C-alpha cells in the first residue's frame, strides 16, 4: 500500500475534537510513509488532515473540481490536480488510492464512501475501506445497512465490505487487510 484516500468533511464549522482526529490521521499516514489523497480543499477536516500530513513530511495529493476552487481553496504547497467535475474527482481519487479511510463528514463524504462501498460490493475492487469513527458519527449509517440486510435487500455479508475502528492506533492494521476477521462492521440481521 502506497496511498490512502481520506474522505471527510470540508465544513469550516467542524468541532475541535474532529479537527484533531483529522490532523492526527494525516500525521499518522505521513509517518507511515503513505501518501494522502484527498478532496483538495483547505477547510474543515480535509484541510486539517492535509496540513498535518504535509507538516509531518508526508506526500499529499489533492483532487479539486474547477468550480470549487474559490469556495474551497486548495492548500499552498500541496500537489493539486484540477478536474472538471465531481465525477472526475471521485474517479481520480479512487485511481490514485490503494485504500480508503472515512472520517466524520456529511453529504459529500457520504456520497464518496457509498460509491466505493458499492463498487466493492459489486466486485469492482478489493481496496480496504476503513471508517475511523471514535464518536459514533457513522452509527446511523451502519444501522441503516443492517436494515437493508434484515429486509434482504442486500446480502448478509455486505458488512464485510468495510471495517470500523474507533481508535487511531487501529487504523493502519485495519487498512492493511481487505476484510479483517472479526470486523466490527459485519451487518447483523436484527430479530
């Protein structure tokens, strides 16, 4: 593994604890010699993660659609690829990455991670997808996935498409495995 894509919020209103975990994630990836691939912005968790990775001597690649350049300006001194659309952004981030980490985010983050989970479910890739979720931000999503399995709208083993860790120290080991045994993300049919 050489590159890890981090999906996370770009909101400048994110709380300090979430900004801190984003910065610690960027620093961890840099110290592990992994290139950070991210959405290219300087705001919110995205900016905190990229600044920390760069500050720790890491390689960083931002992927930014032209129309967002003013609203979410890229960080100076970071390699940034400009693309024409959100679709191109997601594809480029996918192509440049060997694994995915999901931090707290909103609709944009949800869109990005749902697509890579869907592609993994369809067998289009086997890249690890790991949610770093120390405060349960993504718990409602996992509960929805459990409903899908319970209602037999998706296979029961759907939860093997991703892993959930709640501690930063568990992130790198989880990223090193495509489907770790005992994954916390296994979808259980609720009775």
